[in-house]
C-alpha cells in the first residue's frame, strides 16, 4: 500500500517563512509530537537531538519542538548552532531515535526549515514523512501522547561542537597537515561559524575568516556558498591558497582558487572522484549526481571509465541512489557533496578537506588541481506560475521533446517544477552557447505564455 502524499515536506524537509504556517510554533509543536510518537517504539529510552543554525526564529521553533518531543515521551538533547551534518553524525553516535536540524539552509533569515534524520543518520524517506504528516492530522492524536509519568526531559549537550570537530579532523589523511597553507573561510554567519575555522586551524592552517559574526539576521546575506564573490576578493587580498564558502547550515560549499575564481560542486566532484579512483578508494565504479550536473562532468567521468548516475534534485535522493549503486561519492552542482565513508549527508567542510588533502599531496595550486573539465555552457531560467502547472499543457511537452531532439548529442534540455516554490525551471546546455540561449528563450517564452493564460482563466472562473 503506497503512502499518502506529503503536504508539509518538500525535497529537503519543511521550509517556509518564519512565524507563518508551516514555520510557526504551533506546527513545530505538533510535528514534534507526531515525529516523537512515530519514533517512540520499543522498550528502550527514546531520545532526540536538536540542532539549529543562527537565524532568529530558531529561538521560537526549538522550544516548540522540544515541548512536542517531551510530550511524546522522548528525552531531548539540545546542541545549539551546529552544521546539519553534525546533527546527522550525533544522531548515530548518541544512539538517538531521531535527529532534528532547524535551518532553511541557504535562504535568508526570514525563512526557516526543519530537517529530520532517522537513527541511522539518514534523512527520512518520503514514506516516513508522509506517515508523520498523517499522524499530525489524525483524529484523537493527542490522546496517544505520553502519560504524565512518561514525559521526557530536556538537557543541553555541552561537548557537541567538540565531537563534530574531532570527527571532521579524522576525515583528513592521517599524518598530513595544513601547515603552510593560508585558507580563507566564509561561514555565511551560519551554523559553522565556530567549528569550521577551528577544524582548519587545528589541522595547521593559517585561517582567514569572514561571515563569523551572526546576529540572527545576517545569515547568508551577501556571503556564503550562494554569494561567494566577497570570498573571492578576500582570497586575492590575503593571497590565500584556497577559499571555502559554506552555506547557512554548512551542508554545501563553493570553493575559490588562489585567483579568486569560483569552483562549483561539479568540479569538486570531478576532483575528488579522480583522486579516489587513482587511489582505489572510489566505490561503485562511478559517481552519483543530479539532473542539474553539467554534461561536461559526465563526459569527463566517462573518459576515466567511470559512470555518472543521475537522480532528481535533492541531496536526499543523491544519498539514496548512492546506497543503491554502492557508490561512496555523490553530490550536486550547487555544492552538496556526500562522502559516505565519513558522513551520511552533505558536508561542506569534509568535502573541502578532501580537496585540501590533494593540495597538500600534489603541491600544486587550486587552479590546477580543481579544474578537471571544461563545462558546457549552461543556462537556467525560472518561470513563476499560478494555477495548474504549465507542464500539463500538451504543446509545452511537445516543445520540450522537440528541443531535446534539436540538441541531440550536442547538449540536453531539462524542464522541471521546483520542489519548494511554484516555479518551472528551464535549463539547457549545449556545445554552442547561442543555440543553448535560443532553446531556453523559446521554451521559457512558451511556458510563460501558457502560465499567463492559465492565470487569466483562474481569475475569470473566480469572478
């Protein structure tokens, strides 16, 4: 029997505007109650670890979820601001039934989100999320919560940052050091603002920091992995060997070479894959990436005799495909990189450490080490719509198919709905940049026209 459809959960947990449903205290309380009830099985003592990033609304959502879990009979361990991968790691190492990260990742402070991890440190499946949602809506649900004598307790885990710091350092090759390297790191005024610089410094680097002064409002604002321009300038000014830009919850990154030029997730995947393949460490004969990864990456891996397994957008789906294919490396062009030998979810800092290990080993600049292929020109355009999805229109679907046929082996077309917003994303890449731009313009124009026509029909029907 298939699970009911999800209404709250998207491609990466629940996300929305802070203090508005579903990111309000009432929904967070009920989610804590339902998730606690879902995982409160068996005779052992049940517990959950809750982390967050630095945005102001975390102070509202954290106690609401704590109350929900306590009411469901689970003990709660609070760890404060820590990266998402740290919460996944702590969920496993502390033998918790559940891990919670309160973060909207790369979004600005006005938004927030909730990500859930199971006892194995993996993000919950679609089916599990649907079951939790069903519990939240079930009649008489509150009657199934804990009796007064079975309520949980809440406490703070003071050594949580140190546990993650040591785990991150252990992923760096034993016997090597970052001594002699100057590294600029932008923590996006987010969850890694303390732990990331500490790891790099303790491994021997000279560390130049930015984005390490969170105030509840400045997370991801003109900084971090989604805005690495400032980091590139800092790298050039301070003559750093590498720049590391993390996002608000530090599960993704962008790098800057010594010239301040951006290195995206596809190049990072190619760099690590090549090194691991050479050393016999790459499992599964390939790499997992999403449909958004550049065709240049796929061709590069084919040249090494490696496969590129594509999946839909979302690092959760990347992780699932990695386990199916037996791969230990996967990620997204946006900078989520999963190294399953060390972590169960994307970890920007661990990925950066793998690149740094190569810089130490090869004694070459990042501009040489991390430029593994020439990407095909790629263009993405987003079309917002109201009413029915324009992708249900037969003419739109025919145009998409025709565009793919037109490009053939010279490129590809990808048109898909956003998993979090009412947007249609139109992407094309091709060897010929002019042809690519023409394809995107034609498809985007048609989709925009169909979306406008649907909106008019909706308005007329409402009147």
